[in-house]
């Protein structure tokens, strides 16, 4: 198959400039290994894993692929350093971060040969992590699922490209070869996709939930602050409608209950939860109410994406869900995207003339 070689493929050592994002409860060993074996970069989601579960997931992924893959880490987690030590010890190729890691953590990873790729939502954040030594950044526009910002990819991407000299990976609204070709034309080094990879055969999301996604159109997502206090793009469901119509006190009360469930599920102590909350408060501009409400996220997503209960759970989704109609394998998806992108780039070149 014809390939597309970019600064991202060279940096990470992958065949195609396509990244599967670290979606909580979704991006496990099976999906990550399938993405890696297809030539892309798969990223394990560790925010919803205990340290022991992450250790087991890394080991399992390594039995399924010998290709490069990454792990997404919460930079503000109390055990972030322990998780980073695990990545270094296991020779994981990429460390991905949803929040900017401290400069000393970036230096530690780079010294060990780990590629550092934070996700950012503004040009100023890209400049900051680039100055700290980040190797590349993923920039997600407002079309993306989960936690998202207000600026569309078509404007956010060029603003970041103008601000930094490191490879930039575009996310938010990508699902096919047209998107990849467009991102490369902007100057990006590749694309990152979440919802598109969630809707593949190797994704462990229950089939009934995948069918729920496939039914949806372009208008069927909502950016809600009632899930965890931060802008969060999710599918429209009865639960989301109920959350949107409820008073803030009810959401706060539910979050306390979900914190108790999350504590029980992960084996975390209350002191660890409190320390995590303090770390989140210091590393972001969240209020204490938003931090308490953050406990909603893992439990509500688990109910929908793992347990398959669309009435009690939340389904994170990008707007791109309205353009997706099938459930390919990761190999079929990546090959079709790259082949289509190559064709479209060649078609554009036919109209190019030198005067």
C-alpha cells in the first residue's frame, strides 16, 4: 500500500500518520494493538486504570504487537511519576498527556527515549509545552468528543501551526481520507481520531452501543457542562437531557456518590482522591465544584461504554458520528483512509501548474 511519510511517522516510527486517541474505557490492549499492527499509533487510556491494571494492559499489548504504541497519562495524577517509570521500564514508545506535564517530567521521558505528545486546546498551550521540550502536540478542535473547546479545528489548527515548529497532529472532525489530506494541506503531520476508532470491530464497546452511535446524525451531540463541570461533547440521550435540565445541586450530589463508586472500583483511598483533587485544582482553573463533579466522568462513561447501559451512562462522541456508517477493522479503516488521502492529494496536484 502507498504510504504517507510525515514528521509524525518519522518521529514515532509508524507507517501511517494516523493516531487512535486514548479514550477512557475504550482504548484497551485489543484496540491499541490492532491500530499499531495496521501501521498507526494506538494509545492506551490509563486514566480509568489503576496502576496494576495499567501494568497488565501494557504487558498484554506487547504480546499482541511488536509495533510502537503509546500510553495516555493524567499529568496531575498522584501516581503520575510511578506510571512514567513504568513506561520507561517497558520501553513504551509514546507518552501522551491530556494536561500539560511538568517540564521535569518531559525531560525525564525524553532522556529515556520516550516521545512526549501532549494534547492541547490553544496555541499558547502548544508554545508552552514546546518550550518545555515536547516532541509533538495533538490539537483538538471543538468538533471533537469528550472534553473539548469552543474553537473549530479549521481555525485552531492553523493557529497552532503558526505558533510552534514541532509536529502538530490534528484532531476533531476526522474520519476519512479527505480529512487526512486536508490536515496535511494545512501543514499538520497527521490526524488523531477517537469516535472513528470507537466504531471499529476491535473496539470493546458493546455492539448495542455501537449501533446507537451509528443511528446518529450531525445534530445529535451536545456540549454539556452537567457531566463533570467542564465542556464535554456527548451523544444526546435521555440521561443527558435530564442532566441539562437538572439543578446544579443535584449534579453535585450525584458526583459525590460517583466518587464513592470510583473509590471502591479502583481501590483508591479517600486521601488519594483528595490529593488528586488538590493536584487538579493547582494545574487547572477548575472550581472545587467542578473538581467534585469530575467524579461523574469515569462512572457515567463506564455505564455507557462498558456496561452498555445507555439510560444510566454517558456516551462521549465527536460531531463526526453523523458521518460514520460502518464498523470496519482497524486495518481496513487505516488502509482506506491513507489510500483515499493519497488519491485526493494526487488529484489536487493535477490542477497545479507552474507559471
